[in-house]
C-alpha cells in the first residue's frame, strides 16, 4: 500500500485503552509487575488505616455519649439530693 492509502485506514487503539477496560487497568497495564504490586499494597494499606480510623471514631463517639449521659445523670442526682435535703 502506498502512503496515501494508509491514511484512510482506521487507527487501532491499543488493547488496554479499549472501551470495555477501565482507566485503572489502562494505567496498570503500562507499569511493571513490581509497580502494580506496590500500588495494590499501598491501596490495601490506606484502606485498612481508613477503616481502622473510622471504626475507632465510631467506638469513641459511642463511649463519649455514654460518659456524658452518666455525668449528666450524676449531676442531676446530686442536685436532686441537695434539693430534697433542703425541703
């Protein structure tokens, strides 16, 4: 084929940029196995740290509510006892 005929042929995209494959797989296909393992390990680590922080936040929030409820009950009990003694 001459150069003029080649210009009219449709250009094929690389297989990793196909519509069915996602952007992540296209990015990972260009990197070495060592880089992919490092990125996957980093992602697992970050997700683990985030989930641990989320869990700790929820537990501490619940404990704080319980402690505040106990403190308020204690304060009201002391005030009620003093008011009862005054009457």
